[in-house]
C-alpha cells in the first residue's frame, strides 16, 4: 500500500471553503485563533475580506455566526471539536439550534488522534453532545474526498450542520471520479453476510482493512460507511441487521452517545440483533503520537478483527 | 422633543406597560420588573428610531433588535402588538400551551429578529447581524438590549471586544441599568460596575441616558447615530417596575406575576396615568 495518498480532513475542509467561495457568495468563515490549525487559513489567504477571526472566544463566535445567518450569510464557524461542541455547546443549542439558523460548524481536531496535545484537546464526546440538539445535522467524513463533498452538501442544505474533521492524515479511500455524497445516506463499501461493520470517520478505512483479513479467514463482512450520523440512515442499518444478524460499530469517539449509540437505538427499535461498539471506552485520552494512541485505544483494524471474532459467538 | 410627540410616546409607553401587566398576569409567571424598565426605550425605538414595518416583518432592509435580556419579552411583545405585528389578544395567552408568544423571544414570532433568553448570547447575534450589514453595504442598524445583571456573563465581553475590533458602528447596545438582579442589588451579588468605564475600555462610544425621559432618550439616540467609527453602548438609568408604584425598585418583582388584586391595582394605576396624559 505504498502508493496510498494520505490527507487530513481538516485540510480538505480549508481547501473546500476556498474552492466553493466563488460559487457561494454568502459563504463567510469565522475562526477562533486557530486558522493555521483548522486550515481555514487557506480560505483566509484567498478571501481575506470574507474571513473573520473572533479571537479566543468561541461562545461569541457561535453567536456571531447565528446573527450572520439570520441576515442571509452562510457562516462556517471553525475551531477544535472540544471548543465547538464542548465549550460553546449551550450557544450552539440556543442561538443556532433553537432558531434553526443556517450555520455550519467546522469542528477539527476531533477524537483521540489529536495526539500529543493530550486529553484536554482530545474530544471524544462531540457527536454525543451534538446529537442531542433537535434539528442538528452531523457529518463525520472518512477521507479527503468525502470531507470536500460534506462541505458542498452543507452549503446546499438550509439548517445547522456540525462537521467533524481530523488532525491526522488519513488514507484517501474514495474514488474522486465516481464518488457521490448523499446527505443522510450510508454507503455500503463491501457486501458481506456474517456481520456488518458500521464505521465512521477514520475508522471506515480500518473497517475495510479488517474485512479483508476476515474474508481470508472465512468470515464474510459487510462494511458500511456512515458519514451522516444525524439523521442516521435507519433503512440501511435495519437492512444490515436483518441481513447479517450482528453489527459491530467503529468510531473515534466515546462509546457513549456516538455512532454506536445511534445504531443501537435504531436496531433495538426495529430489529434487535447484537450491536457491539468499538470506540473510546468512557475514559480520557493522553499524550502520544496519534497512530500509537489509535492502536492503544483499540481504534484499529486489528481490534475490529478481534472484536468481530468474539462477537460472532453472540449470533443466534 | 416636540411636546405633542412626547405626550404621544408617553401614552404609547403606558399602553405597552399595560400589555406587560396583562401578559404576565394571564401567564401567571414571567418578569414584569425588568419589562417595565425598558418600555419607554422600546417605544422610542419602534415608533421613532427604527426603520420597521409591522406589515413587513421580514424586510431585509429593516433595522433589527435583539432582546438579549430575553426574559423581559412581555415588553417587546407588547410594543410589537401595538405596532401591529400580531393581535393584542395574543398577550393574554403569553406562555400558554399552543400560544405564539413563548416565555422568551423566539425567532418564529412575527417581529422577533432573534431567539434569546439565555443571557449573554443576544449581543453576539447582534454583532453578527451588524457585521452582515457592513459586509453587504446595507444601511440598517442593529440594537441589542442587555440587562445590567446580564453583563456579568463573560460572553458579553467577548462580544464587546469583537464589536469594537470590527468597528461595528451600526450596532447599539443598550444596558438597562435598573440596579437589580434576581439575587439582589447588582453591587451586592457580583458587581459589574463600573459599567460605563468597562464599555469605554473595550473601545465603545458610551452614552448615559435617563430611561424614562423621552427628551433624554432622544438626545442619547441622536448622539448614537452620529457615531461612525465604533459601536455605541447606551447605559440607561432605569427603574425596575417603572410605572407601577408597588413594583418600582423592588427586586421581588423580577420574576413574579401579579395576582388578581395586584393586577387590578397595577392596571388602575396605569389607566390613571393614561387618562392624565389624554386629559
């Protein structure tokens, strides 16, 4: 796999903002002193008159975004996931969610793969927080191509959208020519019959790799990429539950309240089958290189393989 | 200000106050004290200062108002009803199930420019509206009304910094300085004073105003309009519960509705004031 191209989705975010700015005249970008890290600096360089640094003041940034949207702008409020979903939660809820304003939140540095900065900056709770806000759309793209498409989809959608991007460069797994993004629709990347892995974000690639390994061992794995966590594709998840009778979820997020919870909620309502969750197990991260942390916290193809082998015993 | 115009505004403000009493009485809850302290300012804004039209509440060119101290919605609803945004009868079902008038301002109510009520947030939204106006080269102005207790919220100062940094001269923040918040006098709870110095230090043009004197209100807003390089903060000295004798300067009336007897007394006081103005 030496020829695999890797790119951080935060970089895709910054580039997409720049590239769509010409077509979408109302697009403006806000940041909270992290433009170099969130990559909105790419946009700032091209469109300085449409970029507004709010300083280290995320609460106000979200409120300003709400006011801009109330006057017809499409603001992209950008900061780390910890501050977007965490610090500014109540402003997002009351000033953006409740009036259902057309604000896009670009939350970068999500999850454990923040790496060396450690636990204070590794946000594994943002999906859970954002899912509780009525009317909030949540997108967690898996690679460069999907991240770019997510920005376009957010621009074409009227309402608040939370987009989750990563710091770590991850493999580009989608095909640039044929890829189509449909908001709210999961993507079957691999057909299988014994178990479905429902993955999101950087875990999608790990799920595909795990499926290859398991296939060689005689286990047929269906792999589904859920880029839109809310509203979640209930139809597809129900189909997978019926088809394979076992689901394993994989996300770079707490096992509480994220993709795994959303899938389990769907499955228990419609067609109960075992749902085993892979994610961060209700604990804080710590400092270290991102790739090592992902392994340590079980966010790897190896752990998906192990978990599926164990989970197969749960099948009726 | 012309004497007949002034009298007319006083009459309208008196009716707005009656709406506050009507609304909170029928709701059996709500915040009459801080509503009554902003009635004159709201009347002036909606009848003299702001470019608004009750028949066309979504006009993109209109001036905007964000009631950052959203708990005093009864005053805003009352003035909007007077201006014809919705029927006055709606005030009687304020806070009721199925009513359009929510306990705090909601953007879906005709004439409400922003949902608000979680303190400290409205001023940020007002900054965003003012910034959008600047970006689009539009001439509308944005007004935000804050409580003096509300400015204890840190977000207010994030917004204050932002507004000055981006030169939002089309933004006017009005701080309703009635000196009282739920737990008592603002200086005893956790003092936000000195308010004028703080806004000045944050780069705002600061004006002080008597919130119950239309001549002074007119002077203050006229001065505000002449400022072209920075946001304006009007610190209005007001009386919590203004216009109803037993509510004036009483912190107890921050968040309590009048009972039947108190309702009657308040209404008869306001009716007497109106009669005197009309006589």
